[in-house]
């Protein structure tokens, strides 16, 4: 291990950069208040957030049958055959496929949807060959979890508003993803009907509701992976953006609630309250959708590594690092550092410092790494992840306030979370809860009622559950 080489001025530079990512108590309250207003505005008028899902039935746990699901996320396409047993349990036969970059960024939608249709075909063949007799059904109902912003027009249709997470397929804008997928399925003559346009957050909420042992306790879900989003159960009377004719008439016999897809990554694209740093600005300017999804770019796993990379470059320019990086190091490559690196370093223990130093050396192709460099990266990784979690906490606080659930009873409020950012950063939940403490309407007493549960791979199963309801 090399000796520390930084002086007081260099350490002050490190502290200054770290402080840019801090979000204080009063700021959390201000952000939460603004988010509550955005929720209300989005429910009243049509925006790219607060999108009605048209899902008005929450699973009871008694649903049964075999249903298909496609979960198209930021990086992967998951194809699932979900068997619901009717006792709050299910089995999933699934395959995950990396979506090639040349399909994610393309002038035409056809390569993407043909790719998905072929993967559905492969899954059906494999599922049948594994001895599943229910794979011989005449026609399968499929739920399509499409993790990009759509204006949903019914439970089975919608129009794509914009791409994010680095995707760019302009020919799909304004098109219905379900219709495009059905077209590709029909071209290869599969016995599959796309019955549902779902969203990863909506699907995760329904999966948690299906498996929860405490019925009617699930309020919301949060996605914390490559991207971020949330969904929650809203009173129908508050959803004024629904057309007063067909939409409201269609749901007049519902139980009075609908799941809302918040698309909260765009709750403050006007930067009224979000604490955008100079590093956030650089991330946004170099993204495929500048000016859009600004909360997502401060929160989601896709961007946290880039924020660390830009911070390290700044420190290097100011001579605040002992280590150096050769040409070709990930530090010099746009999006060259993955968010998983932050968790490895931020959560390494003192007794594992040699392993952490090796991780820095290997991941960043760094030379001359000192223990002070390790502490610097640990500090930056921690504050970047902490800010992400506290902003998520502010968003959750806004949903809790809007729901009215804090005032109606003392029961547990169940929140489902899916995604590697939450799962592998063990301090993420505690950082979220510090933000909940900071919100006056919640505080420690109400925060203790909130049960946050990891719900793995909920988006695919949730799409199958919606397909079951629509069958």
C-alpha cells in the first residue's frame, strides 16, 4: 500500500466536491412539497408524468393460469411464462436477453420487435419441450411491460412519448408498442395475443400485492435499476385528466381506485427544486435526451457511475488525487464506470482495504493508488448514492402524503422496490428513511409504519397478472 500524499488544500477540494451532492433537511422538505404539487398537476392535466395505467383491479392472490410476459427494460429483454397458482404463489419460466445496442439505437422499430417476437417463440418451444402440458394452449395472453414513457390510452394500448436510458428509435414515437409487437408476432405466426401494456413500476406493485400476506396493504412500488420510476394506487376521483366521457364511463363500476404510473423521473424537468450540480449538468448535456428525466439522471443506476467519473476527473485536474490513469482508463470514457463499482467501494470495510484498493486499480486501470485515494472514492460514492436515496425518499414521501394513507389508519403501508441499485447498496434504504424523517408530515412515527420490501423481477410477473385480469 502506498503512503498518503495529499495535503490540506487537496483534502479541502475533495470535501468541496462531496458537499455539492449533499441534500439537507430543509431541501428535502422543499422538494417533497413541490413533488406533491406535481402529482396534483399531473392528475389534473395531461403531462408526461402521472399517467393512468387503466389498471383498476389489484390482485387478491387467488388468480390462476398460465400467462406470458415480456419485460423490456433499459438493457435487457426478459420473456416469461408465469404460472399463477391461486394461493399467492407463482412459478416463472423465463429467459433474459441482452438487447443489442444497434437495435436500441436504430432508425426503424422493426429490428427491435422482430427480436422480441423471436425470443417469445424460443421460450414457448423451450417451455413445451420441458414437459409443460399447459404450453399447448390454443392461444396465449401476453402482458407487455414497456419501461419507457407512454401515454396510455387503454389497458392494452398507448403511444410512446419519448425514449430514455440511452435508447433512440425515432420511428416508434407516437406509435403503440403493443400493436408493433403484435405485428411482429403475427409475422412469425405465433399463437399469442398482446392483451396488456404494462409498466415496470405498475407490474412490481401488482406482484407485491399478489404475494403479500397482508392484503390491501400495498400502496406503491419503486424501480431502482438502470432507470427509476414509481407507481401507486390513486383514488379515481382525483384523476381528472381522464376524459370525462369514455374513460370515466368505462371505469364507473370500478372500486374507485386506479394504479398511476408516475414517471417521476420527469417530475422536475424545469429544475424548480432539484439540486443540479455541475456534474449533473454535464451528464444531462451528454445524454440522448437533454432536458428530460432530470430526476432520473440524479437517481438511477445508469448515471451514478458517470457522476463519480466526472467528479474524479475534476479532482484529478485540481491535483487532489495521488493515483493516475493511463490513456484508455474508464475514467476517460463516457459512461465508463458502472454503478456497481460505487457499492463495492462505498461499502468496503477497513479490514478489506487491500481488496478495495485492488478493485480501484483493476476497475479504473489506475496506478499509484493510495489509502487516501480509497477514502476519497468511498466518500464520493457514498454521497452520490446517499443523494440518490434521499431524493427517492422525497418522492416516496410525496406519494404517501398524496395517498391519504397516513391519516386514515395506523396500519402498515407496504412499498415494493425492485432493482439492483436498491438490492446491492445495503445503505440505500436507511438513506431513504432519513429523508422520510425530514418530512414534517411523516416524521419518525409514520416512517416506522412504512414497510419497504425487495420484490425481485416483479415487472414481468405483474404484466402476467394484468393479462390474467384482462383475459
